[in-house]
């Protein structure tokens, strides 16, 4: 570029700059959306996150709390769930599948 050249949005350098900026913005958005601060080595999740992870509704999550199926921390205006509690609950309720018996070919 010379000193008198006009910079436009159609220039390759400008397009490359904005594409890189867009990629960076998407990366930052993704990191901040999925970031969970750790407190004493523990990750705490919101009810919305638990519902999304377990593929359940907020009503089902409320039922699980009421029936004491899922451990939770109740603060004024906020309910939190320890990620380690959820993993333990899933492990404790894991049901093994039976192995299928091999079918024998019938003699014909």
C-alpha cells in the first residue's frame, strides 16, 4: 500500500483481519459460555446446566430434589449442584446390560 491508498472493506487484508477477529470472538464466546470456575477443586453447576447435561426438564429436576434423588446446595435464590455428586449419582444408578446369548443356527 502506498501512502495515498484508500482502505476499503473489499481489500483482502481487511477481509482477513475481520475474519480473524470473528474467529477470535467465537472462540471467546465459546470459552466464556462453557467456563466453570473451580472452588476447592469442585465444579458447581446451575439447574439449567444440569437439565441440559441429563436431558431432563426443570420439573423433573425439581422432582429429583424433592425425592432426594439428586444432591443439591440451596442458597437464597439459587440452587447449585456439585459435578462430582452428579457423576457419583450416575455411577451408583448405572444398570449393566445383559450380554446377548449367541443364537445357534438351527440344523436343517
